[in-house]
């Protein structure tokens, strides 16, 4: 029994370790309410993270955006940096405001890992956790690589953005920003550069951590739905059919409520991110096409950087839609297995319980953007088509 308990603890720690580490770097991991000291430390770190991203990166970038207003290339170049920072601030605010709702979800994940389960159920949860870990590691690695490239390439003589008198005076910073103090002199320049680089790491961790935390929650729910499907398909083999059915009905209701909490927590964030993705993708695609048509406006290094950034935001938006699609598919399987069960051969009380599962599973589970439309691959494709349409309109008007 002790060995089994240790194995369950090991599985749980392995499943959450990467996401928890990244979220704690950003100060976004929901603290345990029973540990007052840890909760206070988490809030202070989160406040520090929020203020540095706001005053060291976001506001100077927005001031720089106002200064270059009217120059299409410089505006798009600025939005490549400023919009992700604005999105990060919004994500931090959402997680900060919704921490009380997220803590029960984390406790639910812990209970799911700690309760006894069949080998097949454990394998399903481990497979889902492995996918989450790979996504989190790839995501944070991509963000950190982007930050390293942004702050190191200028010193190798490779410019990733346009430098003009409107945006820079004296020594240019790696990201387009305008400060009230003179950053062209030492040591102001070096200190500003150091603070921006440290803040950029925190911003990158915060940006990716929230996305991967949402992926963790949804894929865990998908694993629980898959285990529920497995148990329902084996209902005939259970010696105590009524007890097994009651457990599965309660588990299905628990999963439905968990998805509702996730949707209420993240739907406004997803709506803002959909708008942010549409705007940024539209402008970046316009810039790439415009530069290819006219040639010579940007260097090859800058073009590669724009393309890489466009692909990165595409992958993040695709992540939301893929996990949403998997959630719908798994919830539909519950309806299918309940429908295919020979409930008509059972006594009325049992048939009624099975029909309860069918009725609840007839409406697929999904996460939404602003309670408006579900996050699915169909939504992702429609968003791409709409953005491509706006790119053609911009090209026609600009030409």
C-alpha cells in the first residue's frame, strides 16, 4: 500500500512539474490558501511581474507605437512586440482574478491522480500528461529562443527591426520602445537593456505558461472522459452494476462541472486572444506579402524573423483549437457508448440512469471564446480564411 501511494505521488508530481515550475516563475501558480506565507509571497511576486511587464516593456512600446503612427512597416514591427505584451498582461489579470476558481481544479487533478485506478486508466492519464509536458517544454523553449535571438542578434550585426530617428536616438534597444530618460548614455543604456531582457523572460514565461496551463486542464479532462468511456464500455463485467453505474454518473457530472468552470475562467481571455491573433496575423501576413512583392524593404534576417513569429502565434492559436476539438471528440464518445449499451434490457431505474448520461452527453463539451463560438479546428480555419480576406483588402487598398 505504501509503495502504491508513493507511485501515485510520483505520477502526480511528474505530470504537473513542468507546468507548475513555469507558472511559479511567472507568479501565476494558484497558492495554497492554508499557507498564508506562501500565498503572500506568490501575490508579491505576481504584482512585481505585472508591474515590470507593464512599465518596462508595454508602456514604452506603446509610446513608440504612437511616435511611428502612419508608417505601416514600423507600426506592424512595433505590434509584433507590443501586442504579445498586452496579451500577457491580460492573461496575468485573468489568472490573478480567477485564482479562487483555479485552485479547486488543481485539487481535482491531484485527487484524480491519487485515487486507485486500473492500469489502463493510469496509462491514459500518463499519455495525456506526456503530451502536456512535451507541449510545455516546446512552448517555453520557443519563447526563450525568441528572447535570446531578440537581445543577442543586434550585437552580431543582424538587425531584426528598422532603426530610424522616430524610434531610436543614439544606441537602439533590441525592441522598439521609448523612455522618458536618456537611454543613449552609459550606464542608463546597459541598465535599461538588462531590465528589458529580464522582464522579457518573465513575459515569455507568463505568455506561454497560461496557454499550457489551459492545455493541461483540458487534456486532463479529456483523459478523464477517456477513462469514463473505458468504464462504461465494460459495465457488463462489473459484479455490482448499480454501484458502478452510480459512480460513473457522478463522475460524468463532475467532469461537466469542471469544464464549465474552465470555460467561465478562460472564455474572455480566449476571445481577446482570438482578436489579437486575427489582428497580428493579418498585419504580419500583409507585411510579408507586401515586402515580397516590392522587394528590398526588409533584410532577409528581418523577413525570416517575421515569418518565424507568424508561425509561432499560429501554433499557439492552433493549440487552443486542437485541445478544444479533442474535448468535443471525447465527450461525443461518452454519448456513443451510452447509446450503444443495451439499456432496454435493464430494469427501468437502471435505464433511467443510463438515459441521464445520454442526455447530458448529447450536448458536446467545449470551451468557447467569450461564450460566443467554440474553440475547434473549424473555428481556426474560419479565422485563417477571414484574416486572409483582410490581407487581400489591405493589399488592394495599399496598392
